[in-house]
C-alpha cells in the first residue's frame, strides 16, 4: 500500500505540504548515497523470505576464481557483468550449493557493454557491486564499492593474461588507466589510445581480461570485509578532484546540484577530447 499524504506529512512533523514533499524527496535522494537523514518507514509488503541480507558471504580464492571470471565472460558471450558476478556468487554455489545455486545468473548478462551496449557503468563493476549487495546493505557496501571503483579509475588495466587459454586474442595487450567507471570512457579511451576498433577481438579480449582483474580485486575486498566486518574501511582515499569539487558541489554545500563520486577530472578539466565535435570535425 502506498503511504498516503497524511502519513507522509505526519512522518515529517506537519511541515507545509509543498515543503514536506520536497523534503522527503531530498531525504530519499540522500539516503541513496548513504549520507543525510534516511526515511526509515517500513512497509509489510516488502518483507523478504529469510529476511533482508540473509545469505552468508563466503571467502573465496581469487586465483581459483580468475579463470572462472574469464570463461564466464565468453560463456554464451554473457560478458563482463556475468563473468564478474559468477566468479563470486557462482563459485560460492559450486562450493557450498544452496542458497547460492538458486541465483538466476543469466540475469547478469544484461550488463554487457555498460547495459546492452549503452556504455554506462562498466558491467564487471556492476557484477561485483551486485555480489557485495547480496550480503550487505548500502551503508556496508559503500566502502567496498568505493574501494573497487576508485581502484578501477586509476589502475593500469588489463593485467590478467590467460596465456594459451586466450579466446579472442593470444598474447600481451597494452594497458591504461580507464580513468572512469563508465564503459563508454573506459572502452573508447583504450581503443583510441592503442588504435584498436571497439568491435575487435582485441577489445573483446581486453574486456574479458579486465573482468578477471575486477573479479580479483572484488574478491580481495570481499575477503577483507568478511574478516573485518563493520570495521572494513578500504584503502583508497577520495580522488583529489572529488575532494576539491565536493567542497561546494555536495549535499549541504553551497552548490548542491550534482550527484557523483566519479573522478570529475576527465569530463570537467577542459580535456581537448571533449570539445565540440559537431563543428569542423572530420
Ligand atoms: C568554491 C565553491 C565551488 C567549488 C570548489 C567548485 N564549484 Fe562549481 N560552481 C560553484 C557555484 C556556486 C556554481 C554556480 C551554480 C549554482 O548556482 O549552484 C558552480 C557551477 C558549476 C558548474 C555549472 C556552470 C558551469 O560553469 O558550467 C559546473 C559544471 C561546475 N560548477 C563544476 C565544478 C567542478 C568540476 C569543480 C571542481 C573542479 C567545481 N565546480 C568546484 C561553486 C564551486
Ligand atoms: C563522465 C563525465 C562526467 C563526470 C565524470 C562528471 N561530470 Fe559533471 N557533468 C557531466 C555532463 C555531461 C553534465 C551535463 C552538462 C550540461 O548541462 O549539458 C554535467 C553536469 C555537471 C554539473 C551541473 C552544471 C552543468 O554544467 O550542467 C555540475 C555542477 C557537475 N557536473 C559537477 C561535477 C562534479 C563535481 C563531478 C565529480 C564529482 C562531475 N561533475 C563528474 C559530465 C561529467
């Protein structure tokens, strides 16, 4: 049942109608980033069998999971999100059976190309974040996701080399820092930087190997989280640009008009690649 207007107003202490609704929207938006006051109202219909977050997270061996992430990428061409997620939750299923083996893993195939080619979030990152979120709520996932995503922005990728087991391209591949968690930026920068086509075997191979790198990092984070529990913090500090820009562009600051923890620099630094391409462009 939807909360009625009276209940909303009651919950907000009888503020004026317009202000109350705007206030609620604001508090929910902030709850989405884990900061600010969250709306704690509960509804009976959303109760979950076993309760929320009832599955037990299990430690995994990143070396054992690495080739599984790689093969998962190629299985039915299910790609990055599937490979990363299966290498975590699928491996728990292979080792421990239920409830992990109940998961419909093929759901993750939608993450290919940043959600069916849309180039939004790198699917491997989504697969890993979704695996964390099977076990921990947003507040606890937050430092885990921050750690993984900040590492991804700055790490030289890909690292993994399957050797003769390579599926699309055998041999070493060049590496760069994706700079962004977005598939579009990550793929396009790599292709432009190393003169590869986005529809090439090399790019496919690069993304399969990068899926392994993400899986390894995610499993390191998962194992550390299991060991440290609520004390888990992560090691990467907030990106310099985010610290600088969030001094004003963040909740409660002078210009609270943007939402992101992505590194701001690639898009807002006057980068020549981001100038106007609609005029005087080949
Ligand atoms: C000292 C405070 C402050 C800092 C630090 C700051 N901004 Fe702003 N920024 C503003 C204000 C104020 C506006 C005007 C928008 C508004 O009305 O809220 C603005 C507007 C903008 C706009 C929209 C207008 C435009 O010029 O295109 C962008 C984009 C922007 N800032 C990006 C950034 C980025 C990226 C950083 C970090 C490099 C940053 N800002 C750091 C205060 C700041
Ligand atoms: C992947 C590229 C990308 C990244 C990363 C990014 N932005 Fe933006 N940002 C944009 C685009 C595109 C817009 C919309 C610009 C427009 O109005 O057409 C925008 C809009 C904004 C605006 C609203 C003003 C405006 O020009 O419309 C602010 C403020 C802003 N960004 C700040 C930031 C800050 C701070 C960060 C880092 C925390 C950040 N952005 C990261 C691409 C990016």
